[in-house]
């Protein structure tokens, strides 16, 4: 268990770096850049965007990552053409990650739920086949991530139970595949029977590499600042304090201008630095 409080960072587009660079560099805070999840960026002048970011981050030595492509990306799909596109997009994302020096790339969990957690995505109802299809995509991608020293962190989205995603991550037996917990997503799914965010932390344990911190009302993925919704931040950080490692902590807010105020709110409650 760590005695020192964790340092919180933020996710943002490159255009917001100038406003927050001093705060980020002073604390060498975790940082995630959003831009490289967009198809028009990946198919456009992303190298110019990387150069701009590298200039703005002169002096930054913290843990840097990117959000990878997710719109239309299918990890468990039997359509080979769709699978090929997903592989191509993830490779493009990792090319951006390598150029900017990112050491994590977020991708989305494939385990949307249509059914009950004790039935859907379980060993008796197709989990092995689903994991096999995910490997058809990621077996072409994970070696590249390992080569450049970038972990793929698979983000909790519509997951209504922890075992399917944890089984997928474990199946790679790689330090370059880890769990990403969006605590707001988990809180929404808690309303329909899923585990609370702190349970995700405890179940994932050493597999947890990354968190998106956002608040909401449990009804919509609002990405409010902590304290603006109903999530139990004390329960979350109590669970985080039991870990033997420090996963990346990133405020992911719909209003990026609030990140420093949100970090201060968490600090005032003795949860972060």
C-alpha cells in the first residue's frame, strides 16, 4: 500500500496543452491526448500535430499516452473486412504513439451487454470464441505496442461484469495489455446491475493500468468534474490505496478548462496531490 497520495493528471486535446502545460509539467502529471482517436486526424497531417504537441511539452517527463481509435472499431466481429480495418486503425494509432513518445493507448472494451451479467459473455455462452476473435485483431497489434513500449489499456465501457474483460486481458499474458477503468462508465453500469467502480479496482488488481476520472448522475455519460455527480470518490480512492502499484489517473472531463479545479477538489478531500 502506498502512503503518499497519488498525483492526478488529465486527458485533453493538443489545442488545450498551452493552457495547462505549466500545471502538467510542474507536477509531471499523467497526460493523455485525445486527438489521435479521430479518423480524420489519422488520415491527415497527424505528424504536424505530433510536432506541435512535442514543442508544447518541452520539459515534460510524466507518463504520456493517447486515446486510440474507437468509433466503429470492433474487437469481436466475424466480418474479416471490419477486422482488417480495426487492425489498420490500431496500427495507425500506435504509429502516432511512437512518434509522440506515448506509453499507453486506450482502446474500448468489446463487451457490450444484451442480457444478464451471469449469462452474457460467460464461458458457457461464447466467451472463449469472443476472446478468440479479439485475438484476431490484437495479435497483430500487441507485438507492435510491446516493441515501442506502449501498453494497450482496454477501457471499461458498457461492461456489466468484471470477469469477461479481465479474462480477455489475462489471455494475452503481456504487461502491454492492461485494464482501463472509466469510473463514470462503471457508475452508469452499476445502475443496471454492474459492479461499482471500487469493485472494478479490487477485481482488476495488478491488471489495472489506467483510469479515466469523471463524474455523472448514473443516467448519462456526462463527464462532469468530480463532485458534480453522485459517484463515491472516497470508496474509489480507498480501493486504489490498497493497490501495490500506481495506475495512471486522468481527469477526462467534457469541459477541459475545469481540470485544475477538479484536481483541487480531489486534493482538498485528501485524495490526490
